[in-house]
C-alpha cells in the first residue's frame, strides 16, 4: 500500500427523531495512515521472520547434508575403488571380446557412480575448488549424454559443438554441475516434451566490462514455457523457486551463478513466454591448449625397483591394490591404520621409497600420519588416495607436494604417479656423476627435463 498520501476512514451514523425518521447523519472522519503503516510493518516483519526461519532451517539441512556427504563419499568411494581395481585385474587377466565388453560396462558404471558422489560434494562443500586447464567440450558432451538418460523420452537432447577443443582454466566437476542444473531446469520447463540443445562456440566478449576477449559460449536452449519477466531478476537468488513445495530448494541456479562467477565468467538469460529460454554460459578461453603427455607408465615401472607402503583401513581395497602393484614388480608393505603405519615406517625408514595412504583413517587420520612421516623424512614421496578432502587437508597436502588421487581411480593413474615420483629419485641418484660432455651428463640433463614435465 502507498502511504505517500494520508488514508482516512469515514464512519457515518444516522440520527433519528422521536418518530424514528432520520433527521441527521453524523460523520466521523479518522486519519488511519499511521495505523495502516504500523499494520503493514508488522505484517512485513512477520513475513521476513518466516522467510528467515525457513532459510535457517534450509541452511541447517544443507549443513547436515554436507556432513553426511563427506561420510558417504568416503565409504562409497572406498567401495567403488575396490570394484575399480578388481575390474582392472580382470581386464589384465581375460582377453576375449565378450569379457572386455562387460569390463568396459563396469568401468562406465564406476565412472557414473563417482560422478554422482562428486555432484553431491559440489552441492554441499564451501571450499574453493582447484582450477586446471581442461577441455570444456568433454564436459558438455558428458552432460548431454547424462541428460539423454535422465530426462523423459519426450524431450530430445542434442549438442552442437562448433569446436573440437575449448580449453579453459576450470574445475570439471563444478562445470558439469552447472550444465546439469541448467539441463534439468530446462526439462522441468517442458512438461509436455520439447527440445533441449547445447550449442558451444567461440567469440569475443567484454567480460566484466573490459575490452573484448576470446571466450567460449555454451548456450543451453529449451522450447519450454519461458520465464515470466517479473521474476527474471530473482532467478539467481538463493532459495528462490517457482516450483511447488518439496519440488525444489531454490539453490540450483544460485549454484550455477556461483560456479560461473568462480570461473571468471558470466551467465546471460534470454526468455520468451510460451517459446522457451536460453542461458548463455560465457567463460574465458586459455591462450593455448595444454600439450598432452603420453607416457608408458607400466614399461618404465618395470625398470624401477621400489618399496611401497600402502596405508588403508579398507581390507579388500588394500589387498587388491597390493596385489596389482606386486604384479608390476614393486615390493609392498601394508598397514591398516595411521598408528601401525607410523611404527612400520620407523622400523623400515631406509627401505620405503613411496607411501600410498588413504586420508580417512581410524585412530590417526591421513593428514596427521603424513605430518609425522614428514618430520621423520621431509623428502618422502607420498601419494594420497581419498574420496573427500576439506580445505585444511587440501592445503596441507599441497604444502608438502603430495600427489592426490580421487577414489575411485584406475591403476594406470596410480602407476603414472608412481613412475613420476620414482623417476625423480632416479634423477637424484645420477646427479653426482655429472661431467661436462660425458654420457652421464647427458643422461642427467635428460632426466632433469623429464622431471619438469
């Protein structure tokens, strides 16, 4: 209500004579502006209190989900890591086409399970995600494949990729979530079916009002009901939703906006009621594509002898991993928790070349264990395997140059990390024999070059 002008209430009371006839009318005029203003303020305060209460309850639920997510991630990724490594073992043991097809199906299923856990963690975590050079084309391709399975059959999902490569500095998990959220929202906007199209191309765009710069644009276009003009300015607000009770948290587009902003990008909206909506995710391109590195990790490992200490409380995972590494002629010791690993390392300190440790350990967690190990041997080579890292753990591992593999992982990824770490040891061993013009000098220089890659 507009209180720019005074508001009045008129009360008319008839005055009767002795015969009952109305002779006069008494009119009372009351200025009720302040009363109406006070009532409106009380109503607004009550609505704001209700909104804040609902927001607080939702935040508490999200906090609980975040706590649950870390535990689920650790346990579920442990299970998938066992299946993944066992699948690797089968892949190396059987060679007929029928078996290899089933092994490939298992691998795809594991990747999908890992993707679900990553999405849950991306939804719940607040830590700053790591950024690295990545090909956006792969993310868009993966999301469209997922949406084809996820959305109703009366919605066609297609991808028009004008580029074969579009490298950006980004986080693949977050961008997967961005396009998945946009795709799911588009599906909700087409209850009677329609078309969902992803179009990726490059152009110039003045990001943040700067001079035009090379960008990659991914349009997410639907033929749905459209977004009414009166709510377009609010769609990225946290907890704002037009869906019914229990059908949406109001966080989907808020997460999209947050993740795009974290990538130094912008998101634009075009919509027409009854015809559809287009979201444009605009991200800065890298100046050049990173060079792919192809190495035969298995072959080089066969030439390097090493003693490896594996620390993991999951028995089947530890045994499967040990078995696979022994097949590659590596000597393996095992510990089931942090305390026994620390005792074993103190006893065999001069023999152990690399420690492969889980982070979520009982009694003494992985970060506490590694801190103790680095005190005993600051130059220790470590590979951390984990299903979940918080910001403190991530910072600690980065500080000590610890390699991190997310569960589930393929044995080839672990072998590549081992090869790189053990190659560094080989370089150190060759350093004292360096002589100008000698063969040993050339070998050392070559090894130093490999270490930088």
